[in-house]
C-alpha cells in the first residue's frame, strides 16, 4: 500500500506538472497569434455574406480618373490561388484599397490594402467577380470591376531571361521561362519593329519550340524593338506581351590594321610581352571586343578575354599561337580577325647544350635538359614538329630527374626529316595540363633532331670564280636546301683536278666548314684549266656532287697585256683631260664662230678719245632741218676738218685693195645721185666724191668699219669743200647736221654687209 500510495502521488504530481506546461504552451500560441495578426493589421480578410459590408461601398462609382485596370490571374499548377492587380487613380493623396471577391459559395473582403496587388483564394470551378475600392482623403470612393472564370485566367509569362543574336540578316531569340511556366509553355511569338516606327510587324513570328525563335529578312544596319509572348493553350489562357527589348544593329565588319609588338620581359626569362592594337570602322556600334587565344598545337584551353578598348597585352611563351579578334555588342559578334603569332626563334638551343634528344625508335625519344629544373618546376610540356607540318605536344610530370622518355601515340617519326622540339615549364604543382594561356608557361629551350639521318640528295649550285690569279682562284656557291640535306650538314667537300683530256691528273679534295659558302683555292698552276665539283656531307656521308665547273688560271703574258692596256687607257684619259678643253674651244671658234660684240670693235674704242668726243658734242648741238636718207652730203668748215685730219692717217691695216674700195664708194655715190638735195652744191659734192675716192687708198682694220670709214674718208671730203660753202656759215652748219644725222641714221637702220641699199659717202 505504501508503495502504491507513493506511486499514485508521483503520478498525480506528474499530471499536475504537465497541466501547468500545457497552459503555458496555449498562452504562447495565443501570444504568437496576436503578434502575427497585429503585423498584418493593414490587410486582412473577412466574410462579406452579410449585406452590411457590401452596403458600405454602394456609393463608390466607376470613374475614368479613379482606380482602374483591375485584372486577376493565376498559374496552372495552383488554380485555387489568384493574384489581382490594379492601377491607382490620378489623385496623389494617401489611398487605401478594399478588394471583394464574390463567388456562388463565398464572399470575401480584403481590407486596408496599401499596395496595388493582392493574392486571393477562389474556387476554380465557380465564376468570380472581383471589385476593388479606392478611398482617399481628398475625393469620393471609386471602384473597378473584374469578372471571369478561374479556369480562363491562367497566365504564363513574361520570360525570365531573353538573349539575342544577329547574323546575316537573321535574329535568333533565346528565351528561358520561370519554372512554373516552363512546364506548360510550348511555343512563343515574337513581334518587332524598327526603332522609331509606330507599327509592329504585321504577323508575329512563332518559335520552333519553347526556347528558340528565328526572325529572318531583317536589315542588318537597323536597330529593332522586340516583344515576346507565349502562345496560349488550355494551361496558359493568358499570354501578355513582355516588356520591349532593344536589339542593336548587326556588326558586319571585322577589325583591321592590327599592329603587333613583340618585346622581351627582363625579369621573366622565356616569356615575351605581346602588345596588339587594331581599328574598327563601325564606331559606336560595339560594346567591346572579344579576343580568343589558343596554341597552334591545339592544346587546350582556348582562352577568351574581353576588352572595352581596341588593344590588349598578353604575356606568352615563345610558342606559336592563334588569335581571333571580334567586336561584340549584346546582339551580334563581328567577323573575326584571325592571325598567327609565330614562335620565337632567337632562344638558346643546341649550341649551348641546354637540351638534348635521344631517339630510340620512330615512336619513342628521350628529352634531357641541363639545369636542375626540378627544384622549381614539376610540370613540363614538349612540342615538336617537322618543317611545314602541324605541331604535336605532350605534357608530363617530373620531379626526380632531368629527363623524360616520351612514347608517341599519334604520328610516328619519319626518317630523313628534321624535327624542331621545344621544352616549356609550367607553374602548376599537380595536374600539368595548361590551366590558362596568358602569363602561364615559360619556354626553356629549343633544339632539332632527326630520327634517321641520310646523305644530301642535292649539291651546291651556281658555282663561280672570282679573283683568279696565276696560281689561285676564289670559289663561291649557293648552299644546299634544308629539305635536301636529310641530316645535319657537317661541311662541304671541294673536288678539283687539273683539266686534262687524257684524264691522268690526280683529283684533290678540300673540306670547308658548313658556315661558309666561299673558298680560295691555292697552289694552282699558271695558265692551267681546272675542273671543280662540290658536295655536302652529313653524319651519314657525302652527298651527290655538283655539275662540273671549269676555270683557268692566268698566265704571265696575259697579265702584261692587261697591264699595258690599262696604262694606255690611263694615258689617253690624262691627255684628254689636259688638252681637251683648248682643242674643243678652238674647234668651236672655227666651226661655230660667235657674233662679234660691237663694244669690242675698233670704232667704239676710238670714239672714247677726246677728239671724237669733241666732235660728237659739236654735232649734237646742231639743228636738224631736213635731209634725204638716200644720199649723204657733208659740208664742214675746213678748219674743223683740218683739225681732225691727223687723226685719220693712223690706219695701217689694209682690208681691201684700192680698186675694190674705190669701186664700192663709187657705186654708193652713183646710188646717191638718184636723189639730190635742194641745195645748189649737190653736183659739186658728187664730183668731188668721185674724183677723190677713186684716187685714194683706204684700209679698214676691223669688222665694224662704219665709224672708222667715216673718219678716214673725211679728210678727202675736206678738200672738196667750195669757197661758197665757207662764205655761208649757217648753210654749212645745216649741211653738217644733215650729213651727220643722215649718216648715223643710214648705218643704224641698214644691214652692215650685203645690202644693196647701204650707201657709204663720207
């Protein structure tokens, strides 16, 4: 009993404890309920079956500037839940909304709504009427009404994400929908118009599926506005148009004028800095540029980088790379500009022994390197190729020794083909595949190797001689092409023999370093013909010989003849230079005489003497009355002529004989008698001239004898002056003026020689 009593008491105590806890739990629930209710005090729903709630809003009216565009819709997966949205009235005062949903079996009112949407629960199979009431402090209540069947207001869209791509006049549209819509949307439509146009396309373009649609026959240079909507079905009864997307014009031109600068980086051995700049004619149509860089060997990855400016800088190894540069905007990518960056050749190679290749078979070789690289690097890559072929590659991990034997999986090595091989180091510590291109691997070294070497299949060409002497001759030739060597060229062999029809001479050989393509043969015989052939040799032996070339050394006589000829040419040239100028001048004087300069004539020299100047001054003071230019009459005082007479007996040169001179003057006088002056002394002058000129002997010393003749014949004219002239000083003065001016005028206007109209009377 005691034990039972104890158990009972214990049970009662436990029940009382549980009852206390239950009361606390209920109290907590009530507190949470009221807290939650207070947080939603601005929007709550109540039943509106009683007429009282509806009567509170009977005075609200439909107004154009009040609340409007009420619309309710839902999703197919939850057809009992709808969302109603509306637009507010035009007034700006504080507004609250009440939404009432009426169906056959229910009426619910959602009060104190401050937003422009509200989610409501409805019966899917009953028609519904929704009314929204807007109350404000500044105006009366307005309302908007919506009626529909819940199954007819299943909305899909708008799209979640949209992307565009333009190329060759086509627009590709890619759409992704929200998760609920993705399950029920089968197709969608696209309508478009050029920016600035008022009308959309007449017929929207329907997609091939729910994700992609292609619009064709667009103008590549135009910017378009695009809208998207799903195609309605039983699960998507409402498909509104999406927002308007702007699609930029198509990029149709590729970048041009690429400039590439390749410079070394001092602190980064085995890397180079590449600076690229380019241009694009479609200024303002692009958002930036896309640059894709990859190795020509095909090793992944192919890294893509974006830049806003038409330039980029890359830090790459000495390997060869492919680059593609395109302009981009949010709808198109321009045609790519492709270029290849060749591998750098000026790097340490086999000459300093940094790398060595040991070939085991056509599918296996060992690469070894000099430096203890495993202290810094464990990831490597080898690239090899034969000339003019694609580069092969293989990356590997090595942390124990400075060599690695590689087994080839692809194309086997070919005999007699030269291969170039490059070793790169990579900073990775685990997997040695390249992670990225820019500023990644470094080039350690490069060398060349053959799987099997052979002898050259061709010989040097264009053999010729120079500086041939009595006992030596220089040889020069063109090297053997690399493709014909079939091995590493170790040198040239010159085969030469004295040319003898009987063939009894012994052939000699000379070996020349492969770096040279000239050689001077010595110890040759004078005036002897030699036949020369040249061949190259490799590790496998000597190759084919060149076509025989024959030359002949000089002889002593031949040299003397040449020397004598050179001396003769030198002497003739010196004589021409020394005596050529005077001879040419003399021949010019004889063959092409120059016209004499009147200033250098004897007459012009004599006129500068004091007597002639005095005479000219006296003549210039005379007055010209009238004269006949066909004759010359001179009347002068004897004193003047006598004073001038001694000046005209100094002519000692005899240019013409007395007979010739007299006849010439006589003919001139006869021509002058045709016209006579109006004075009575004209006959007397004619007689005096004929008498005195026939008996006189006059010589003229210069080519220009006009003034000189006038001065020399004037003394004879003095003796013919009559006393009647002396008696009349005025007539004499006029005559002198007439004769002097007539003389000067005749000889200033008439030809000097050879004219029939020239009259010389002095």
